[in-house]
C-alpha cells in the first residue's frame, strides 16, 4: 500500500487503543513496514503522517485530552496542523524516539511496499536492531576516541597509521576511484590486510581476464600495509580504504560504485554492509572463506545472531571441508557453501627485488635464516635462540671470517659458513621497535634499507649482525634466497601466516604451534616432510 497512508493508520490505531488509559503499551505495524510502539501514562496520544522510505516524520502528534480540546481540533490526522508542530523526534538512523506528556514513542521505518505481517515484523525488527548496532558502534568509537587521539598526536609511528584514509573510511569516495569506474560495471573485492591481498591477487587477475573490457575490479583494504601492497599490485586509482560500518559511509560507496558483486576475502563480515547490499540488490560472495578455531568457539555461542548475517551471503567458497562444516553449523545455508580449496596455494613467484639481489651479493659464504612476518612477543624468543646458535658456531669461525676479509678472499675458500639472520616484522610501525630490541640482546643491527645505499666494497658484514627488513613487498623475494625460513604469527596465539610463501622456493620451513589459520596447508606440508612445527622458543633453537 501507500507508504504514508499505512504508516498513519498504524499510528492512529495506537492512539485509539490508548485513549483514556491510565497506562498502556500498544504497537502498530503498517503494511509497508512502519512500526510504532507507544507507552502512555494517564493520557493517550494520536500521531499522524509517519511514513516514507527514508523514515521521515511528516505528520504530527497531539494529546487527545487537554491540548485537543483547547485547540478545538479533533484527533490528529495527516498533516495535523498545530499538532505537527508539537512533535519532535530524536532520530538515529531509521529509529526515532520521542518523550511527550508521559509518553515514550519509538518509531522505526522499514520502508518498501506492502508486505505480509511476518515480513513486515522482521523488517521492522531489523531496522531496530541495526539502529541499536549503529548506536553501539558509535559508542565504542566515542569512548575510544581519546585513546586514539592521544596516540595520533603524541606517537610518531602511530600518527600516519591512524590518520591514513580517514576521509575514505567515513564515506568520502576518492575522485580517482569515481573516474576509474565511470561507464564500467564494477566488482568490488575487499581484502583486509597483506595476507588477504596476496590471496586476492590471482583472483583479481582471473576476474579481469574472464570479464574483459567494460568491467572494473576495485579493491578495498582495512590496514595501511594492505593498502600499500594493493596499490603496488593493482594501481592506486582503483584501491581505497574500506568504509566504517555506518549506514552513511557504506551507502556512499554503494551509490558511487553500483557494484554488480561484492567479494569479501576470508572472514570479513560486517552487519551494516551485508544489510545495505541486500537492500541495494548487490549479491555478496565470500572467497577463500574460513572459520578459525577461536572464531568458531565464540560465534557458536551467538549462533542466532551470526546465522542471520551468514544467510545474507549468496555464496561461500570455503578453504576446506572443515571450514564448510563450520559455516553451515553457524547458520549459513548449506546450498550456498562450496569447498574449492585455498587461494593461497595460487602463490606466484615474486617480482625481481633489488633488496633480494643486494642481500644475495652480501651473503658470499654465509647461510641465511629469515624470520618473516613476526609479531610482538616473537622477536625476543628468536633472538635468544639465535644467541645460542652463535655460541655453538665453530670456535675459530670468526678468525676465518676476519682473515678472508683482510685478504679479500671468498669465505668459501675457508670452508666455513657463518649464518646470518634477517627479521621481517609483519607491521611497518614495529620496525623501530625491533631495531631497538636487537642491540639489547647483544647483537649489532642494520636496517636492510641501509644496505642499498652502501658501496660495493662496504658490503662485507659479519654474521654477528642481525638485519631488519624494513620494507614492504620484499619479503617473498628474500624468502627465495634463504636456507631456512621461520614463519611468524605462530609462536604467539595468532594463527600463523602462510608457509607456502617460502615453501614455493623449496626452502625448509619452521613454524610455532599456532597455525590454525593455515591448518590444511600445514597438514599437507607435514605429510610431505616440508615443515617443522616447534612448541616454543627452546625447541626453535
């Protein structure tokens, strides 16, 4: 039926039910999903003209007692004259709240056309729930704002990190992105950080090949490191920051891009985005879908909530049978879940890297151990283990190194291999932190970027020196020249990172006990004797 008329009728029904009551709680639902809940004390209320898809209040309210008699008017109706001036709703999203003469009114507009009662009820409740969700999310941001502001203004390393892309996150669509999609049909791929961008690379290339001219594949990320890598791989003009999960920010991108499909990588599900995509008719797919042990244990406790979100996704492409089973257990529609394997198997050899070439020239007779994608709490243990490795080195090894340097001979002539260690922190903002930690453990330290500026005859460095890889995008190539690789995020409970990145070069891989994010890959590598799992830093040594 008509938006406004059905909304008004629902409201008038409430007013009639409460008229003359000392206390009453009543509700009305219009045919288009308009919902009004009234709680009256002593006097009833009449409200007219509530409706419209945007949730606007276009009518008014008046007290059916004293005020109506004094004004000489009957019950309020659409465009209720003086009554319209008397009603002021506080609006939050699609929810409006009014306290008036002992009455609390809550109004939610689900929009749309006439529906059967169950559909209308669900739509109304969804609007209420999403409004409460937005309030909760806003509250979290407001309460956390002082902390983030302090870090932004007083921490040099955090300043750029938290300011990066703020306008885009709040719904400002970059002009370059608008230009890139003009006149084209769009597929939107979202990859949270570096790992997801790496996994999405092959997918984006295949989509471009399959869809051809007239299509544009755009990529969003959440983290600054993911943004940098995505811009390097896909071009800055079609890469942007994912919007915060508020209606205005999400709708801004949906209006600008008008995507034919939204592809979410792995496990990035945000309620507002899913709801707005459904309302806009944008199908959603989750590629490389996974459910970690920790996420599953938490989500199963609120299955009723998660199930509603999962059922808004049209297609899940799961990494493994276990991931598929967990998705269905959490409420995903079985027919929407397929197992296709892990996209991270589709890693490709990295591009030539000046950093990898420099390190290769530097090594000479040295062996190389690369500790990649390390997280807080791991470098300390790695350096302790490395100290003990150094102590176990051949007693006169350093004399041979020095003699070779003086005589400008290759270390290979001395039949002596002194290993070197490169640590590559996962997040750039931790480069300085790790650089400060290494000397405290008794090792000289160098940034790898310093090597690029050295002259060839200066590039003799003893195996005592620990190198910190302080660049983005070079780790994969550096893995290629390693003798052994430790893959981080696994000595601490973070689920690990992708062991295939070094394994593709035939490099032996070591990981800690936390590898649940890559369980299927690790299991297959164990079967092929291609990986060693250690329990702690002592076993790492």
